[in-house]
């Protein structure tokens, strides 16, 4: 009696769902280690590594290479993973292409000012919905930032909060996904208006350090906690933008 050949390995029915969850977590929390993924998903390290290897082979995640110097530790450093554009594209809004064409037409017909007005109107609606949630969190910027991250995550931005420095003198608001990334790549007015909205909602001057639209692996906004200056009003925001445009025009004409 001959022994039948061994059947090839086939993924378990829930493996595809687990792999998708791994990718979602890399999008949301990246740069993230395999150990962190295993802990969050309650999986073995071997199982997580198998999913990571598959996602890497598909070009959906890569090992993160830090830009600045890192503190050297003994032993082999843990690898941190981030999502690629291909990985994030799986969660991209199907209407991005249509929106890009529509805004391009608006710019062509009505000029750059119309795009600024559109961006401001978009964040006005965001502020209107988020303001009550942040008011419930109280006046402390850190609590408001966490409430903002929860609200953004509910809207599909996969937002998290990270402390900066040993004493937590600041926070970084990280958005691992952007539903309008493809549109923002062409129209940075959307990112600029969103940053100013964050400043008004949090009650502090914030600074956008990186965006998905400009090639970052996450949108990162610096939120200071040690100093609490008064955020720009809408009028001051518009004035600053106007002065910047005028200065650029003067430099161009001077050349």
C-alpha cells in the first residue's frame, strides 16, 4: 500500500483576516515591531513573522530605516515595520481620483483662492464635529490630543498619540492612514488647513512634521505641552498665508 503524497500547505480560513489585521496595525502603529504585533493580536512570534514575511513579499510593508541617530543597545536591534504606498492603498477611498479631478477643475476655473476656501470649509465641518468631544476632555492639551486621536480614528485616519522626551514635554499625533492622501498629494492646501484646525481644537500652536502626502510613513503633528501659546484665529491664519504669498512674490520679482 503506497502512501499518498502530502498535501500542500493551505492557509487556514482565518489567516487572510489575521494578515489583513496585521497590515492594519502596521498602518496604524508603524513603525512597529513584530513583538508588539504579537502582543496586540495575542499571537505567537512565529505566526506574526509568517504574516510579516508574506506582507513584505507583496510589497505592502518594509523595514523602517530611521533618519536620525539611534541609541545603540546591546544585542540585535528589533526591526520596525511601516506600510508602503501599496499597503496603504488597500484602505484608500475609491473616490480619490474623482475628487482630484474635481479640485483640479475648480483650481482651473476659479483659481488658487477657491482651493483655499474649499480646504477651510472642509476643516470647518471637521471642527464642528470634533469640538464637543474635545470640550468633554477638558482644557489640558494632552487630554484634548487623545480625544482628537479617537475622533480621527473613527473617521478612518488610524490616529495614535506618542509621548516625546523622557518627561513627555510634547506629544506627537500620528495618523497612519489618510482617506484623502492621493488628493492631498496634489493639493497641499488640505494638509495646511487641517494643521491649523488641529491648532485651534487643541488650543496650542502645533507643527506638522511629516505627511503621507509628501512621502512620510505617517502624518506626524508635534503638540507642545510645556508651553501653551494662544493658537491662531482664522483671521490670523489667513493673514499669515497672505503675507507668506506676498513675500514669495517679492523674492521672485526681485530675482
